[in-house]
């Protein structure tokens, strides 16, 4: 545990040299990476999303490629395609697969909701099976493989709503906001002195050490009452389930899938590991329930905000079940 904590501290220190005042998004990105999941972020341009991915890749010695999603982007621009090639020795023609930018460790899908749903769906197999199939042949993607997708708010001009099947494949959906004044001033000061050099971050942790962190996160135990709590909270998002509060059912069209519970459970394990805990605690569920569920709940037009809905679900759960989790939520 001490060795793993030292590795994580090195990664955080490296990222902190290039990304200022975004501790929340840094934590959630590392949680997604250590869990082996994918990350979706929503926020305005210029908030260090691209820098964050590049710095994490550099810190871990991983490959990183970026795709700028546009309305005219084609699936072959992402996964690659077969071209007709000529064998210089025999002179015979044959089809040769040219790999697309998806063949990398960290894929930055920038402004993913500016591409058509047809193009967005090209990532479905890659995100779920970590493979790509072209012309009946299956190709394995590098390990680890993570999609870090950014999207503009849906109110922005020229955006498409992501397909529900694709949204459900993202482990977390994070909202990134503007940094605090102090952090932004620190960034400006570093830039004025020539000390802001995000492209010169050195590798701190090897791929083998990263795999150790990922394996360790999967072995963090979680008590049965907290497993029950995750199950109850996920089922409470479904308007037809008896666990859904009656006053909230009219606000929900459909709720989170079973994959949401698996995602929340796995993410909590990674967060517990990052914080040096030997087991998952209630505060980890509270910290990650919104990024784990907000993209998996489809609200009715009359509903206000999905985060507010999740807050109400948490309040309802605490009122009904707080005594069942208090014994495993307190620090030892």
C-alpha cells in the first residue's frame, strides 16, 4: 500500500505542475484510469482538459492521441480502414489495414458531441471490448486503453446528443468549471516567469507500476451494507421501481442501468486506494455518485437538474437507511 501511495503521489505532483485549481477533475480522471474505465467531461473550452490528458499520459509513459470531432468526421477516421496495397516483391495487390488514432493508450475525443451519432457509435466496440473489427477481422487495442471525451454543453450550437448506449459506457461524467481566483493567479504567475511548461513533464510511473495500481484497486474490499446501499441508490433512479421516491417519479423517464452500480462500486474502490484507505467507505459513495449516475438518468422535460435529483435521492436514502451504513462509514 505504501509503495502504491508513493506512485500515486508522484502522478498527482506531476499533474499539479501543469493543471491548477482543478483538483476535482484530476481526482476523477485518475479514478477512471485506475478503474480501467472511460471519462466524459462537460465544460467550456480552455479549462485544461487537453493538458490534463497529455500530462497524465506523459507521467505514466503512455501514448496519447487526440481526435477533433467535427460534423464531417467518419468512423474510418477513428478506427482506421483497409487500403489496397501492392506487394513490392510479388507484385500482387492485397488489402492492408491502416490503424486509426484509436490505437493508443489515452484517446482524447475532443468535442465528441459535434460529430454525428453514426460517427460517435464507432467507439462503442473499442470502449466496451477494447477491440476494433474491420472487414471481419478483430484487432486488439493497447492496454491500458481509456477514452477521455470532452463535450460542449448541449445548448451550444452544432451539437448532437450522445447515444444512450455510448453514454452508459462512460464510467464517470464530470463537470469542469472555472478555477478559483487563487489557482488562476498561480497559473498566470508561473506563465509570466516561464515556469509553466506542461509539455516538459517527465515520466514518473511505468506501465507495470500502473498495472499494479489497477490490480490493487480491484482488491479493495467493500462491506455488504455499502453494496446494498449502492444497489438501493441505483434502483431508486428507476421510476417503476418501488425504491424510487414517489415525489421524484414524474421527473424521471428512465433511470440508471445495472452497469451504473458496477461503475460506482469499481470507482469507489479506486478512490479508496488513492486516499490510502483499506476499505470502501460511505464518503466515497457520496463523492462519486453524481459523476457515476448523472449521465445515466434521463430526466423529463419538466425536471430541473439531474444533480439536484441525485441530491434528493441521497437525502431520502440517508433518512431511510442511515443507521445501516453508519457502522461502515466512520473512520477507524
